[in-house]
C-alpha cells in the first residue's frame, strides 16, 4: 500500500467534501423536482443538511481521525495531531465552498 503525500491528501479532502456537497444537493434537487417540490429551495436546504456528512466523507470516517488524535495525545506525536487538524480544516473549506456555490446558484438567501 502506497502512502499518499500529505499535500495530495489535503487536496483530496477539500475536493471530496466539495463534490459530496454539490453532488448531493443537485441529485436531491432532482428528486425534489420529480416529486413536485421547488428544486432550488430543496438544493439550498439539502446543502445545509449534508455539510457535516461531506466533511466526514472527506476525512475518511471518524475512526482514523480519532486514532490519530489518540496517538498524538498519548504518545506525544504532535505532528499527527497537526496533520489531522489540517485535513479536517481542508474538508471544512471544501464543504463551505460547496455550500456557497449552491447558495449563489439558488439565490435562496435573497428575500
């Protein structure tokens, strides 16, 4: 098993969160259209709901992250804690970017 370089993993985390949020919102709005609900409103609502799931999907689940935090705290390896923090921050950025794009596309924030 080849270990990915850290910066490649950061980019993966960002774009996975971005893709999960945008893809989930678009597919969800398609189902809303098929059931007679307003698709743009549903896309905006879904993007707010699945934001945390996009982050979890991007970091590869929570168990690896918790193990790395445990290893960093109990064994004094602060490098692992810092790397996991950056991965989570990257996933947050991807999810936030996706939510902003959906927000801009749907214009639901304008009253």
